[in-house]
C-alpha cells in the first residue's frame, strides 16, 4: 500500500447537479416575481403589522407557544422573517385583535382582512417557495384556524329559514332548536360578493337591493319561531 496514490472518481453527474441548482434558483426567482405580482408578498404598514403582531402574542401565543418570541422579534426587526410565517401570524392577529385595535387598521371588515392574509399565506405555501420545513409546519398550524365562516353562515341560515317554512306549512315543530345554536345573525356582508363581477358576466351583477332579502328572511324566520313556540 505504501507508495500508492489514492484516486477519487469525480461524479459524472456533478455538472447535472449544478444545472439542477441553477434551475431551482431560476424557479425560485420566477415564483418570487409571480408572488410579488399577485400581492402575496405585500404587507400592511409597520404600524398595523406591529399592532397585529402584538395581538397575536397577547391572545394566541399563551395558548399555543409554537414560536420563539426572541427569535421572531429579531427576525422581524432585521427584515428577514419568513413571508409565509408573517402572513400566517397576521391572519391570526387580525382574527383576535380587539375591536378598538381593528378600527385602527385599513380594513373594512374583519372577515375580509382574515381572508386577505390567509389567501396570501396559502399562495406562498402552494408555490412551494418556502423551503424551511419548521416554518412550513408552524405556518400550516396557524392556517388551520381558518374557517369558511361566511359560507357556513350562509348555508346555516338557508337551512334555518327552510326548516321554519316547512314546519309552519305542515303544522309541525321545527327540527332546529334555537337553544342548540350559536351562529351569529346573517348580515349583508355575508351575502355580498367578495370580488366585483364584470357587467358582461354570464350570471349578471349583484343587485344591492337583494343583499337585504336573505337577511330579513332570516330575521322573519326567527320571529315566526318565537310566535309559534309561545
């Protein structure tokens, strides 16, 4: 063995590996540009962001301490906090902040604010732009608190109205009992389209006067139920 030289073979796929790295970098840059264009990497002002971050750590973090406070604060101040994680935190923050704090934000309704941050976080996650597995896990946990409240409320009150109509027509007791339910009353914001629809669309535009119809029907069903039950 003495006097022999050891030779190490250079992997034949070394150039291919470099090509894959270049392709990955190019893909990441392309996805970043797309996410920027879609607004997924946009954030509210520093004042509003800090307000929602404070709400997150005041109301959510004590129950689910999945983030390191010091590390997150340092990353946020230095401007290198993961966009995916930040959007997810803002989603939780705007969900739990007080009404007084929410009034200081730039959003019309809490639901639309939640939908905005949730949609941005989902866009980043679905693009597979975030590579840190821990950040992905933390963000997915936060996003699991999203519920399609608007859609569920619409369906619930449609069932409630129909239940009362059927009960009144057949002279029977309604199947749904008010004491078993805690769904908030339907509002015009629940019925209004999330995004404006073009005037030339197939289904037509939403008339403002029709927004109040299902809301008043829900109120009428509740009044009728009280009359029948007394």
